[in-house]
């Protein structure tokens, strides 16, 4: 049995609610939470689109006027097995 470990990333999990859209955007971002928070604040104050990228390098662009909320969380390590808390 092979145990392949993926390299540790220090990114964040991001959820963005967009007005007039039923579902939310959810993706993992390599950017630290503090930088995402700054980008969201800058987009909301200036009215410019929020531009973030995911772990695969794709860019997510959301118009600032359409942002309902942004939830930013630290990535958690996936645990497998019984008795893991």
C-alpha cells in the first residue's frame, strides 16, 4: 500500500455568496486569510471586482456590487480513521 503525502499548503478555504445567484462559490485559495480579507475590503471600498485564484491557478472574478458575503477559513488537515478529533 502506498501512502502518498501531498505537499502542505498554507492557503484558505473561501466561500462567496453572490446576490441573485442561488449557489455559493466555494474553493481553496493558496493566499493567506489576511490577504484575502484585504482584497475583499479593497474591492468593496473601491467598487472594483474581487479577483482571487484557486489552488489550480484558475481566477475567480466577482463584481464587488454582487458580493453578499465572504467566508474565509483556514485549511484543515483531512483526518482518516476512527477516534480522530
